[in-house]
């Protein structure tokens, strides 16, 4: 078990977060994503789709921050809890396409990195998650993340096109219609403050202050 976990860690972090993110998607994790993560962690943080725990281990999260990890899959949550670097982290199994089994107005920060492009759902269904998650956020809460787009981006390099074909064919990515306009629009509908940018083929976002009445 330990060997397979560390093998996965090595492959995912070196290959996906290192080489592919930088050279295929044009969005270096260390340069763009990790700094955004580090600047937006509050006192009670929810990380959705933790993966190998890369951001939680390298995110310089204060020991006083309460940490909750949420994933749809038990094995993935187990890996996240094992590798996140915090023995006191809580784990929750849930699907973010549905209202979350978590307290209302509870988290002052929420992260979801490299998750939305993996979900087999329409872009409308993906956009609807913000209306769910905001109910679990405090009035000054912030949500931040990043995901790979499939539409409205510059032409892929041959390396990016090769990777994209492979992950679509393997059923790892479900993002053919994912576009920045729809995601930003959904964020603006649900939050008072929105910052969004496309870096390479990656949609990066930070939104704060949920609009509860919608
Ligand atoms: C590619 S990993 C992201 C890893 C990490 N956030 C990162 O950027 O390195 C996506 C994770 O999201 C989880 N996931 C996929 N669909 C989900 C859903 N509908 N609800 C909750 N978690 C989901 C998967 O089980 C997986 O652990």
C-alpha cells in the first residue's frame, strides 16, 4: 500500500503538477496556482478533491487552521488524509454536484484545484456547484481554484494536443465544453467579489462574499 501511494504521489506531482501543467497547459503550479492557494487559506478551510495533498503540504497552512478534506471516493480521501501533512484533518465523503452534508456558513475558505475538468457533467452542472458550496461558506468566505478548459483557449501545442487527446480518450478529462465565460458568470451570480483569469489553458479563480439570497 505504502509503495503504491508514494508511486502515485511521484507520478501525479512530477508529471501532472510539474511537467504537464507547465509545458502542456501553460500554467506552472509553483508560479501561479500555489501562490493563489497560499494567499487564500482562512481559519476553517475546506479542500475539495485533495488528490495527493500537494497544496495542503506546500500551502504554508497555519497549524491553527482547521482542515476538512472532501472527496467523492473513499480511496482518494484516504490518500488525501494520509498525505496532507495534518493528522487532525477531518475527512468527508460527498459529491460536489449535490448540496454538501456540511454545516451552513461554516468555512471561511474553500479550495478546488484541478477538479472540475475531471467531473463527467455538463458545464451547466459544474457551474451549479457554486450555488451549493456558498451555503457552507461564511459571509466573508473565499473560494479559489483552477481547472483546465476545453473551449475558447489558444490552440494547443503539439505536446498539449497529445496529452489532451490521451486524457479525453481515457475518460480522465470531461471538459470539451468547459469555458471561462460560463464559469466566471456563475461565480458572479453567486459571489460579490470575483477575480478570474485564463493562464495558458487554465481557468484560475478567486471569489469572495457569497450572495446567500439567490
Ligand atoms: C485530479 S484530482 C485533484 C487533485 C488536487 N486538487 C490537485 O490539484 O493536485 C481530482 C479529485 O477530485 C475527486 N472528485 C472527482 N469528482 C468529484 C465530485 N463530483 N465530488 C467530489 N470529489 C470529486 C476525485 O476523486 C479526485 O480525488
